C-alpha cells in the first residue's frame, strides 16, 4: 500500500516530521518556496503542513489534485482559502489550543512591564543614565484586572492574575455566573468593565462584533490611569484614539503585541509615544508552544491520512463513515439554525436547548448539537468548528441541553433551537424538505418558511398595507437586487417578520434608512 505523502512547507519543529513518518507517512520538508515554486510541486502531495508563511490560495489548490488535508500549526487560518478548499474536498485543520499558555503569559508579562515601566527604564540605564527617581511604577496587587474575553486564554490570564492578588472582572457573552464563580472572577457587562478596571487585557477574536470593541467612546470612559494590553488580534482597539488618550495622560500605558495592519508602518502614530510598549506578534513565540503546535498538527494530519480520523477541522465535522451520509443534511440545517439565533439573539447567552422531533430524534444527537453550537459561536470565535464548539461552550459555562421527542408533529422531522438570554428566550425551528433541503419554519414564535443562504435582511415590523412596497423601493434605489421574499405574522395587523435574500452585502447606511421606515421595529443584516 502506497504511503500518503506530506509536504512541510514552513519552518516547524523537527518532531513534526518524525511523528508523520512514525505514523506511516512519507515526508518532504521544503521551506521558503515562492507561490510559483509551490505550485510546481504541490500536485504530488496528499497532505500539507504549514504555519503562517505559506499561502494556500485558490491557485495552489487548483493544481493540487491529490491534496486531501491542510494542517495549520497554530490558530489563525487567514492564509488558507477555506471555502475553495471545501469545494475541492480538502479538509482544513488547525491547532486552536496549542499556544494558549504562551499567549496568556505574554499578556501578563506586558502588564507587569507597563506597571513598572521596564522598557523605558532599561533604555535609559543602558544609555549611561541612572534615572532612579524618574520612574514611579504601580503595584498590581489589589488592582482590578478587566478581561475582555474569558475563554481558554482569558481564563489562564485570570488564574495568573488571581495568583498576583488582583481582583478580576470579566466580560464575555458566553460566560455564565456559574463559570465565573468557578474561575474566581466577577462577571460584568462591558460598560462596567471599562469604567472599573485598572488594567484591561483583551482575549477575543476579531469579528464584526468585536472590531474596535475598545472604541474611542469606550476608551474615553475608562478609569483615569488605566493600562491596556492586547495580545489577541489587531483591530480590537482604536489605535488612533489610544494614541490621543496616551498623549493626554488619561491612559497611563498601553502594550500591543498585535496591530490592525501587520507589520505596522514605520510612521505608525503610536511609535515613540511615552508609556507605549509593543512587540512583533510574539504571543505564541515560545519554544514550548512551537513544539506543541507542530506535534499536534502532525498527529492530526497523520490520523486523517492513515486512519480517516478528523480532529480540529474547520470545514467538516468529526463523523464516522457510516453516519456521515444520513447526518449531513441535518447538520447543515442545525448549523444554519444556530447561526440564525446567534445573529438575532441579544443579551448574554446562558442556556441553549436543542430539540429533535420525528425522524431527527432517531439520529445521533451529538453531531447535530455540535453543528448548532458551531453555527451559534462562529460569530464570536474565528477558530470554532464542529469539533471544538462543544468544548468552547462548556469552557464559557453555557448550559447546553439536548431533548428528543419521538412523536412526529406537523413536520416529519423538526429541529428547534432555543437560547435563554438576559432579555428572554429566543427560539427558531427548521425542517428538511425532501430529506435534503434545509428550511426555516418558525422564528421567535412566528411561522415562516424560508431558505437560509447568502446575504439576508431580517425585519420585524407592524403588519400594515404598503410596507413591502416601501422596503422594495428602498432596496431598488440602492441598486440591491432581491432574490427571495419570505413573510410571516402573528395575526392580521400584529407583528410581522420579513426575511429576504439579496445578491450582495447590505451596507450599514441602508440598514439605518430601513430602521426609519414607518412601522419598523427591528432591522438586521444576516449572512449564511
């Protein structure tokens, strides 16, 4: 039997090559290739192990007919065209937890450096000065640390901060009171965090919801003398506003390991600012972390190529060969329902209930549950997948309940997803038409039949004559073509729901105009 062939195209711990060979793979280590050089050789390989240097583009994938798996040693997969890899049948894996401790420790190190102004004191001392009275630091003991993001890395930072005798408060939409107590932190909303914290550290991915989460407005609300650390993702902090508030003295210090644009330009406004520290994206840069992610990606690639096991995949679920064909359409429906409720529910999520009725009740509920959680949480975490979604939910203390009803109702098969939020329960339900096509049949108690695909506009309005014409005219004037229209209402003249699909993303200014239309209560752009 021919051994699967794997290319390691980026510099990686040599143990990765060893593990791949020990587990039955042929391995070539060829690093530093240009895209054209990689295109010339990639066709012969079944697996590709990368870090951040190799760009797995459409052009690379199109000349790789034998490629079955791409394994990223690390978290971020911005350098992989995942949709095209999926269309080519290529599994994309990452190692989302291999460098958590390293990143957490770097955040704590930067916090301590800010507290005692270590970089500036070092520079002046080595310049032949003895500025003993020029630097007045602060103790971290007794200070309040505010965590924005209390997942894997954030929880590690919390434990280290508690060891330093700090008080820790945390904001995370998935953090429950029970999990907060277990971590030894106080759960707060974001506005309370920015006003109370002496130090703020960020541990959240960059998504539409978290972009500029520390905006100018929030930075201006922070406590006088606050110190801010970001080792997560560039773009979470308004860098221009940060510069202004450092100059004014409102913010006492800031440390960034990541920037909105990397590498940042030489004339970046923060460079040279007093009390500002930066490092070149070193959060995962320790020898231990490099070994961990290399070992993990090698094990995952070998397991898939030799045994068919799928771990930490970003574009396919973990399934046995026997279950996959039957579960696939249900998992597609489950992910769409999770995504829908995740985009529409407001307030902190505390509980999610996944109900299966009719034919769905006879199936393995775990993959369906994982698909719902993946759809729900992908709006908060860039590394979420059907493998790690249940872990991420548990880590944040989200109470996940799975219920099966053997009885068959109006539909031969039905999935219902209900989330409990601080503003009440929100529920959506869907079925399969022809045993294959996913279809929404209920949203927040209002019956509606709709496909969930592409770019969509969700509107809650008063059921009144003329509304459809007004929204149609608004979209037409903006040059946005409507694909499908789906309507539902509680009763005549009551609350109505409109779901329509469009051919392009909906700009924010159009959403603002729609909000001003007569009778409109809610407007939300959706994406599937």
